């Protein structure tokens, strides 16, 4: 977790927190809403938040009492424009999919305890009015849709470690960390959204009153 260096000409050792790092990938299935004939289809954006926790030296989970699944680490968004592009390859059920990646995630806290990560799909302002199913690993959409998987977060996730050699992170020609040979296809969590068939609707009624000043303009 720490790199140790000794200052030249002294016996002073300096430890620098530099944990091994990895990545998490989330697969997202989204069933697009079907508009009526002549009605414009709205392509919703999708957002995920990533949180982490660890166990301190007293055996307690940290951070605690935050009102969230842990310390917020990062956010990934599948934008409305990207969803619209993906719609060109929607399947017969109108389902599109993508994989979003959280990169450069420390595997260990400063005390040496492994970090545990949680992925949460943001509902407010994004997919309100949609049902959500979620589970660990790479799961097919038709398998994921069960009552046991109903929810919008997946916990107890461990990142897949990048390639290291003799303790050194291996990178490509662009300086990006190298994933294991099968890393590009590794999915740690899968989410599915479908429009809620019972979503609330609102009916507006009104009365039109036309004041023409006793037909002063002769328009009746």
C-alpha cells in the first residue's frame, strides 16, 4: 500500500500511500419508451454514483453515519445523446445496452484494509417512473428481471486489478493502465430499466371563457 524511500544522506524513511489500483465495469440495459405515432421519443440519460467503504483498525466500517452507502468516489453518465445513438441498435424489445467503466480505483485503504465498492443508479432527475433491477456480475436482461433483483444498487464489489510487474503498474503507449487480457469483457454489475406500466398520469381539464365585449368586433 505504501512506497518507501530513504532521504539521501539520512536514515529517514518516507512512506508514500500508493496502493495497487483497478477498475469496475457496469453493464446497463435500458428499454426505450415507445411513443405514439407522430410523437417524439425522449431518450433518457442514465447516471451512476460509486461509493466505497473499508474496515478500520478497530473493526468498524468507515465512513459511518453518512446517510449514503459510503464515501462518494466517482460518477459515470450515459448521456441522452449517447442513448439516442445506441437506439440505432435496439433489439426487438426496444432494449439498448452499454458498458460504463470506473477507472483508477484504489484496492486498499491507507490502513491496508481492502476497499469495498457500491454502485448506485441515480433515480432523481434521471429515470423516475422506471422500474429497476440490479445484480452482481454479467447477467442477461431476461434473467435479471426477477423480484429478488429489484433495486437500484449493487454492493460488495471488488475492482479487477490492472496489470502489475514487480510492483509497477503497466501502461500502454498512451500512458493508460493495462487491464488483464480478459479485462475489457469483465462486468462487475448489471442494471436493467423498464418503463413502469403503472406510472402516474395527470389529466388537466379547463374552461375557456371568450370575452368579446358583446360582439363589438363582429366576429361571432
